[in-house]
């Protein structure tokens, strides 16, 4: 691994790892060997080889990273799941984490004693963007997205989407929290923040929201409750390094 990166988290620090979800078959097989049988079975249910490999590499990378932070065998790591399916470490370690993947890239965020959510989306054409924005975004968000030029609209759409997804991933509620129940800033040049949470302006001020510039042509965001923490990023990780 990189000599200048230590696997120690301070109380006010968030580490963000970025890695590809494509790899040679032998490397995919090595990652799969550390997964428990239920995760191997989940991966096998994907009909697409790309989606299966993405699942295996993301889950395997998460275990290898947690193994390094905890100084333990990655195959021994066990998760528990919240009511809406959000994973957490079964043992009490203080480490909170969240993972996201889209296209051919993935990211993992880790911190101490602070539930967090990270979302990454490949920016791509959306033929029914206006309908999706009207259905899922607040009216103000949808209006701001559609007010932009065609060149800016796609990026603004995914900027809004990742900011909102990162929040519902942090809370662990998933789509049980309607995306139009809270509002985020959208326009370029406006700092990322929550405008309101269920119309509560004070509650919104208790959360921190970051835009993340992780990979070209991807949008990404990070959300967590509490005051701003320092972010520490890796460059894109060679998955083979995690095996060392």
C-alpha cells in the first residue's frame, strides 16, 4: 500500500478510497474467496458478468480495507444489517463505513462514531430527465435543474441525485425516505448543503454535505450528521495492492 497512508482513523477524520470494479478473472476469484457463502450466492444471482464482478470486487475490497484498519483477517469480518438493510460491523469497533459503485468505479468512506453515506454516479444521458426530476426531486430542485442549459443539466441532475442519495444512505432509511421530503442545493457554485429536512430548517443545519470530485465524468457526494470533518482521499487504488 502507499507508504504515506496509515490505516488509523482520528475522531474527526473521514477516509475515502476509490477503486475500479473491473479486474482480471484471477483477481476476482481471489476477492471472492474471502466472501461468506451468502455474499457469494448474491453475486451469482447477477445475470451480467460485469455486475457480478463489480459486486464481488466491491464487497471484497470493503473486507480487505476493514481488515487493514482492524488488523484482522478480512475473511473473519462479519456484518449486521439495519431494518432497511444498511450494513455495519457486527463487533463494536467504532468504525462506521459506507460504500457505493456505479459504472466501472466504486468508493468506500470510513470514519469513527458517525454514520455516513456516500454516493457515486456515472454521468450519462437521461432521456426522461425532466420526468424523473419532477417525480423524485423537490419542485425547487427540479426547477433549478431544468432551468440550466443542456450542457449543464446532466451534471446538475446527478449532483442533486448523489447529494440526496448520500443522505438516505447515511440515515439507513433508503427509499423509505422520499427523495422529495428534503431539499439540497443544486446550482453550480452554490456550496453543497441541506436546505431543509422534512421542512425543518434547523434539522438541516445539523448535517454536513460534501461534493466529492473523485473521478472524471462521475458525480459523488458524502453526507453525515454533525460538524464538518476533515476528508482524506486516496488516488485510484490498484486492487492488487489490497492483497499485500
